[in-house]
C-alpha cells in the first residue's frame, strides 16, 4: 500500500507540474503575443494562442498556418470584425508569413497583396480608409498603417526579390522605407536599424533591376550610417552585408576584391553570430568565383570548399550552389592534368 501511495503521490506531482507548465506557457503567450480584446470568441482566442506557440516557441509553419486560417474563418463567421480592420489584417499578414515559411509562396503572395492594397494605393502612396466596426466608423491611426506597411514589406519584398521581380520589390521596399521614416519610435537605435535594413533591401532590389548606380548610392549611404554604430548586437554584420553588396556590383576586380576582403575582416570578428557566418559563406564564395574567373583553379577550389564548410555550419540555402561550384572547378583541374 505504501508503494501505491508513493506512486500515486508522484503521479499527482507530475500532473500538478504539467498543469503549472501549461498555465505558464499560456500566460507567456498571452503576455508576449496577445490576441486583440476585440476578438472575444474563446475558441478563436485558443486557436490564436496555438498559432503563436507554433510561430514563436515551437515553430511549425504548416500547423501555425492551419490555426490562423481556422481563426480567420471563425472571425468571418462571427461577423463582428470587417476584413479591413487592423485586427483581421494583422492576422492576414501572420497567415501569409506562415504560408511562405511552409513553402506556399503563391498563397502567401496573394494574401500579402490583398493586405498591401488596404494600406498602399496604386501609386505607392499610403492610405488608411475608415472602417465600420459594428455601428461605429473608426479611423485607425496612421502609426498603425505605417507599421503594417513595414510588416507586409518584410514578407512580400523578399518573396518578389527571390522571384526576380525587381521592379515590384523596389516599389514595396521604397514604400516601406517612407513608412519607416514617418514612424515615431521611443527607441531611436531600433528605428535607425530598421531604416538601414530597408535601405539595404531597397538597394538589393535596384541592383537586381539593373540600376547599379542607384544601388551603389544606397549601399554607400547606408554604410556611412552603419559604421557610426558599434559593430555588434543587432547591428552586427550589417556593414559586412553592405560591403558584400558593393563587391557584387563592382565592375573592377580590384575594387570588388577590396570590398569583399573588408567584409571578411568584419564577419570573422563575429563568428558566433549566425547572420555573420552566413555572410562569410557568401563572401568566400564570391572570392572563389573571382579566383575561378582569373584561372587560379587551386585557389578557387580552396575557397569554394571553405564556403561549403561555412554553409553547412550556418545552414544557409547556399549549400547546393557552392557544392556545384566546387565540383565544377575540381572537374576543370582534372581536365587540365
């Protein structure tokens, strides 16, 4: 009997601990990623809490997508919040982000473009139309609109750039940069970092579009601002990214090499930062490409192999391209022998 009581007591403690952990997780989610108080349906709020768990604490994009989709369906069924309301539009952007992370790029783009049309007109100007909520017409603040423009651009811009649709990406990042400049932030450092990242993205879109002069002007302007900041924390490696971008668009080999080496000197001081390791992967691969073009196959093979090693450590999407480059050079070396 004593043994049974001990086992029962342990089981009770386990159950109590599990219940406490469950309450803690729910409290943590509600504190850091709260659902709007205008969303009152308990089932919908539970779905949104589950989505936040799968977005932030235990990432699983397909499950997050399903939770958010079901939550939006319930909000539509309840009929209390119109599609144009910030509460619904913010969920649409979250849904698009989950879709993009799950590889459903077509669905993500469709959702993001609908959300974009709510806050930016056909000429790229910010709009914020009044919304009827219940029997009341509400004019949501411009601060919310500008923040929403930025959140959409963070998803839509890279999607367009990745598809080679540079002109569209330029418009999206340009509107987002203007919105960021209008925003008032208590944290000036965070505001400047946000703007620097958007300038970098806008420059990359211009470069992809073939407008190298505009891209260079943006990169050089951002680099001056970034180098005024300490090269660590959230600013870590952004200067290296800008120098890598300048190396990519440089037409002269000496200038290209100088920018690439400058970028390397920065990232190698920050190897504990995953973004810097990722940047180093790309810079080393660029230097490998330069060596290959100059006919120095041994140096190219060494650099490609190093880039491949870095890519595996950082888990970047550059692995396959780097492997192909290393194999191509190895084949050329065999032929030359």
